[in-house]
C-alpha cells in the first residue's frame, strides 16, 4: 500500500518523532510504500494519491483538513495520539479545540497508546485502535550491573514526571542504603529542575525529605543530564524508578524491561506490574520509599521482577507485534473505504 505519514517537523527528535520514523521504516520493511513527509513538503504531498494517510498529531490533522476545505477527504486518515488525548485540548484555546473536534469527525480511525484513553476518543465515531510503542532496544536480555547499586530515572524535568517525589523518597531510605545512588537522566532546565536541585541538596542535612534529618545523600543524587548511551544506563543500573504521573504510554518501562530491569511506578502504565514485573505504589513519599526499599534490599526480587517484565514486553510490545497491529489497522481502513 501507499501510505502517507505526515509529521509537521522532525527537527526536535523527541519520543514522538522517533516513534514516527520507526513506524515508517517498519512499514517499508514490510513492503509498503510508506512516505514520511514534513510541513516543508506538505503542499506537494497532500494532493498525491494515497491508500491511507496517517496524521501524527492534532496540528497535522488541522493542516490536512484545512488543505481540503474541511470537505470529505479523498483517502482514509488514521489519527495518532502520542500522548493522553485530553492534553491536546487547552482550556484557553477554545477555537482551536473546536477545530480539532470537527476535524476528528473526518478521520476513519484513531490510534491511542493505552486502553484507558479509548473512551476519550470513542465519541468521534471512528474505529479506535489501541497500539502501543516498542522499545528500540528489542529484547536485549538481562543487563549486568548490580554492583553499581544505582537507581536511574530517564525523563526531562517536569512536574508531571514527578522527580520531586523520587528525590524525597530516596532521602527517606538513604541512611539505610549508604552505598546506593540515584541518577536522574534528562534535560534539567527551568524552575522545576532548580526546585529539584534545592530539594536534593536539602536531603543532605536539612531534613526536607522527612520530619527528621536525613544525612548522607550529598553527592548521591546525580543530575546527570542527557545521555547518549542509554543502553549502558539501563544495562548497568540495578533498577529503574518511574514516578511519572502523566504519560501517553510509558516507554521507559518497556526500555527497562528490554534489559530485564524492573520499575517502581505510581501507575501501571503498560501492564508490567500486573504481570508480576514491577512495583506500583501510591504517589506518596512514604509509599514510594517503601517500593524503593523493597528492590534495594533484595537482589533476587530485582532479578525475578525484571525477568517477568522482559517476558511480558517481549510478548505484548515487540516490534513485530506492534507492526502487525498497525498493518491490521491500515488494511481495515483501506478496505472499508474501497
């Protein structure tokens, strides 16, 4: 099939950009003429004949429907949501919100990353497909690096990513595990990152992390910045913390699982904990600290949960499985339109 995939820009190379590129490559490997194009080529590409067009975001959908005068589109469109669909509707942008809702009435199918998001988009009348992401690391196998006794959290600093909860929780257990470190990976800019730095410093002696003083964390909470070698980070850590409150999918969990590393989460984003491959706690300092402590104290538990997470993601979120789901969705909308 000839499949057009429209992403207005790939310049940022964030998670959604990488996922779109990987999808195009995977579909081409399976024999499809999958063409990924950006806004600079939009005027030319949007008038070409396609069997299916994949719109990778709401900005892209508005471009597509505007190009055809909001009339019936000449080919079926699958609308992607790389995040929680509700996040695309900003309360101060009423006109844009209305345009998005109107445009969604023109699509043939909608893809969401998680089943909890399906009810949000079902009202638009299009078939909803729940298709997650796959880890770029495949099924890497059990990583070796328990000796480091390091917890990692890969995420850009933002309140929804909830680094402050993790810092506080680590401060609670720090004295009990004096040879452990917490490594925060990701862009650490802005007021929230500064707040987290102050919090980490306070954990060293001013008692900000619990009612009584927590000493001994100086130098043990690392603001490591962006890593060019995340495979080594996953392979060499003991386990992964993932206190995020706002995710479209939770790819970090799948990436960790590829290396046989479990996560301590506040939400079972992709089902690994339900399969016995992770720990979910309430989003409170005490509960999250208890989750960290369980894994820090028990190497065999880390190994067992990590192996279960690896097996679960290999079955449900492998590259081949996700591409199968995409091909089924594409064929379905193409046949229904024919």
